[in-house]
C-alpha cells in the first residue's frame, strides 16, 4: 500500500465519521436515533437496503464462488430468481401491517398481537442469529484489509469494527442511511474499476469466457438438492430462496427497520420495489467481476500462488494487491470498506433497536426522559459493537465461502421467524403459546436436519422445513386454546377482503415484478443449464 492509497482510504473514513457527527446533532429521542424521525425519503431508504445487501462478503465471496469454489459458477444467479415474488409477498402482507403500526422494533408487533413472552423470545432469536452473522461479516471484511495492508488480522477486525461502531453510535439511523447512499456510489465505482482492469489483463471478453470451464458458465443446475449431491440446485434456491427473502426483507429487523423509517406505508413499499428491480443487475456485476478476476487468476502464476486453497475468498484482495496500481488500490479498499460498513452499520443499529425496545425500555419505565432513553440507545449500540468485534476475532471459517457461511446461519432461523409473523397476520386464531411451540419445533427440526443429514440436504431447504414445521405446530396448538381477544386482532391482522383490495390497487406493480422475475429466469436459462 502506497501513501496515495492510505490517503484515499483515510479521506473516505474521515468523511464518514464527519458526516455522522454532523447528523447526530438532530437527535432528541430513540425514534430519531432508530428510525430517523420517519422523515427519510424512500429512495434513500431503498439505496440503504440495497447497500446493506452489497456487503464486503458479496464483494469477496461472490467472485470467489463464481471463479474458484468447487461446484460454483454463475449458478449464484439462482439466489436472485425468486426475489421479485418475495417482494410482492412483503409489500402485500407484511409491510402494510408492520409500517402501519409505526413500530421501532419489528418485534413490538408480536406483543400487540400475542404477548410479551412471544415478543422477547423472537427478538432473542433474531439477536442471536444476526449477532453471529454480523461477527462473521466483520471477520470477512477484515480479511480484505489484512491482505491489502499486511496488518495483523486482529488489528484489522478491531479497526473495521471500531470505525463502524463509532459513526453508528454517534449518528444513528440518519447516519446509517446517508452514509449507505455514499457507500453505494463508492462500491459501484469499485466494482466497475475492478472489472475494467481485470477485463484488460485477461485479454477481453472472449479470453475470459474461454478461460473457464463451460460448466462454470452455466447459471442453472437442474437439481433439487435432496440427496442428489448437488452443490447449487435450482429448486433448492427457488423454494428455499423464496422463504429466505420473504423472511429477510419482511421480518428481519436489520432490513425492516428501514421500512419502519419510511414516512408511510407507500414509501416502504416503494423502497422494496426498487430493491426487487435493482438486485439482479448488481448480482450480474459481481458475477462478471468473478469471471474477469478468475480469468486473470488462471493466467497469473503469482496470483494463483497467493490464494490459498483453503482461503478462496482471498481471490479479490490478492488481485487488488498484485495487479492494481497505487491510488486505484486505495479506491478498491475504500469500496470494500464501504460495502462492509454499509452492512455492519445496519446490523448494529438493528441489534441495538431490538435490544433497547424489547428488553431495556420496559425496565426504564414510561416516565424516563427522552434524553435518558437516547443515552441508553447509544450505550446499547456501543455494547453490541464491542460484542460483535469480539466474536469476529474468534469466528474463523464457517464454510468454504464466507457468504455461504452467513447465509447458512440465516437458513436455520428464518423459517420459524417468518411463521410467527405470518401466522399472526393471516391466522386470526393464532395464539402466543402456539407461536412459541411452533418456533421451537422449527428450530429443532432444522437443527436435526443439519446434524443428521448434513450435505445430503442442500441447506437452503432449511428455510422451508423450519417454516412448515412452525406453521403446522402453531396452528395446531393455537386451536387447543381459546381464541385471542378482539383487541389483539385490531390493526395486526389482514383478511381476504383486505388482501384482495391491495392486489387490485397495486396490480400494475405486482404484474411488473412478475414479468421482471420471468425475464430474470430467462436470462439465467439462456446462460446455460447443467
């Protein structure tokens, strides 16, 4: 790393901290801190949601999967195929209820619909799963910094996590959203620059395509992943991916919090719509980067020697170090830091919001001054930041690909979490004890499948198995109990008439998403089936 590289990186980090300090001046309450006073424009919220998905794990993990991971390739695109359908479900069923209640923690809904025990248990499940995933994200981002700077990995983990904790603790949701907008611009610039340099070094498009095994260029693996040994089965991604994305965008606090910060339900739905349209092109960029950098790897003995077989995610960082000039290296590291912090800040703010609203504020009491609750918000954020950095120091590898490891954590939990909210909104007989029993059943089944079947069952199926087990048990147990009180159903449920009106009112948007999803599938099939 040259002095110019450090100047680029330092300027980016200083600008981020300065912006957060400036935005912190407007905070007066936890609502300002966690949902920006519900005054943030929908387009900025949409970019923030997209930036959270475009993490450092995507920047280093997707290209490695496309270029090097055994069984990988363009089949990564299968992850995206059900996203438009998932967005329709979230826009139609979840967003109108959750944003309509003007929540800060999405798990507040569970107390209004069921009881406090259900709220706190589901919030704890979220905190556990998201906390683990965020620790992995810190570790993955630090790998890049370590390779590019030569600093010890522990220093890089503390540095990446520390900067994020400082600006998030200061600026809250406004800092998260507006820094995400800037970070998305930096990230896109970094991807484009990386592709252009790799394209030139590899000798152009024809040379890039010729360098790879044709099987790696096929985007669809026609398999189901249930005992067939497939590493990227289409039907596992289609079915499991639908459940995963509905849960992630619909009930995961780290995503829903941006929807809760929208001025109204329509703003939340517009933010979701933009994400439903923008994610596939962004993923195509990542895949293109993987093919281009992978072609350079196959032709470059120094790059092949630098990337250990057990650390395939080192591909992009070592490419940056070995093949990019001074200044450009700094830009690429800044882009990866932007990707890392855009994900870490959102996760950290959401962990803090759920902890404060679901566990701390009930103990502070309704009479606590807003200034005390704002201070508590910042202290909780700081506490989570320290915990996440500590976990990042010990996490190591969870899978052959860092991205896949993070998704595996979510696959264990997302089905049961989605079942709790789905039953609450759509089943007027659902009761809190039934939900708790369902969540326990879903988690137990997924844990049993992961331990008992291992690689025989493709892990994306855990999303469906957890959902089905939780729904069946919730409905069965709830019908053994008395129906819920009418006050618990007001504003927390939807009936068929409401859903029908919503479908009619927004049929144009839903139709557009379905057509777009069909076009995505056509692109994937055109790239090849194996």
